[in-house]
C-alpha cells in the first residue's frame, strides 16, 4: 500500500505536465495547418533527374 504514496503523485505530475505541453502546443499554433504538409508532399517537384537504366540485354551492343 505504501507504493501508492509514490505512484499517485508521480502519475498526477506526469498527467499535468502532458496537459501543459498540449495546451502550449495548441496556443503556439502547432495544429493550425493540417493540410499544408500533405499538399506539399503531393505537389513536390522532383529535382533529381532519373538515372538511365543499365543495359540488361543478352546481346552485346553494336560496336560500329
């Protein structure tokens, strides 16, 4: 029973600190833009050109 004297205050402290973090995140605007990152991912331009595929044929290329 004596462990309750430690675990209950510790769990309340953790709960209050998590609640404070959520309130701080909401007030600072962390949840304002829900669609922006998704749209940036969809409309992202590929700046890296595609590499040519290696030749995988069985015949050797023409040596003219």
